[in-house]
C-alpha cells in the first residue's frame, strides 16, 4: 500500500472523535447524496471533484472512500488509472493535445511545440502564473479531424500552429 494511503488511514484511526467536516468532505458528502453511495457512483463523484477543484487531492480521495465505504487504495487506484482524473494541481486552463496515432501522424508535435513556445511552458507542466497546464491525452474521439486539442471542455479540431496561437491568445485575454 502506498505510504500516502497509510498516512491518511493512520490519521483517521488516531482521530476517531473528529466531529467536523472540512470543505472538501462536505462537498464529497453532497455529491454522494446526489449520485448515491454505490460502487458505480465513484466515477461521477471523482469527476465532480475534479471539475470543482481542478484535481483530486489526497484529502478528497480519502473523503470519497469514506463516503462510499470503499478502500482508500481502491479510490487511489481508480484515480491514477484515468488520465482525465488529475491527482496534482493544475492551471486554470488545462490544454490537452491528443497523442494517439492519427493525431500524432497529423502533426500533434508541432502543436505542442507551438504552445510551449507561446506560453513558455513544457509539456506536462503548469505556467508559473497558474493560468495554463499543458498535457497530452489519449484519443479524444475526433480522429477524422486531427490533430485535436482540448482546452478545458472546448474541443478544437484540425488545429494548425496558426490556429493554436489564436486560440491560446483568446484564453490569455480571458484569463487574467
Ligand atoms: S487519434 Fe486524436 S482524436 Fe483520435
């Protein structure tokens, strides 16, 4: 079992009289009230946390495990399996460039270099002002219109370096 999981389990065992809820525990409880406390409620609740917090903190994952009566390792395992469930803090805008074969052949590397140059960040990192994270994603389901880029929930198809610069410029204006 990972050390981090053990630390959290220990904290909860030595603190059984805890009778207040943190903000994230309250949020997870509300999601569980809405989605239910079955095994198949796990994914929508994790997604709701990511949407709200922009990533899954350890505290959030422990809270989800407790609400759904699952093992912490189970929740950590699910979170680390799916790339869209971020477990590290990300920027306000998350840019994902499809890395799968069709988009790769249609020039995704050029798109990534363009973004790296424009935002002065490296693939996999977040800008120092916290405005952007640049990541790769598996197939986004628009292979016939590659290369494809996702910014937050907005999909951009048949993206070129020129179009990329324009799109990023718009987000730079929108996100001060
Ligand atoms: S390969 Fe890029 S969207 Fe499918």
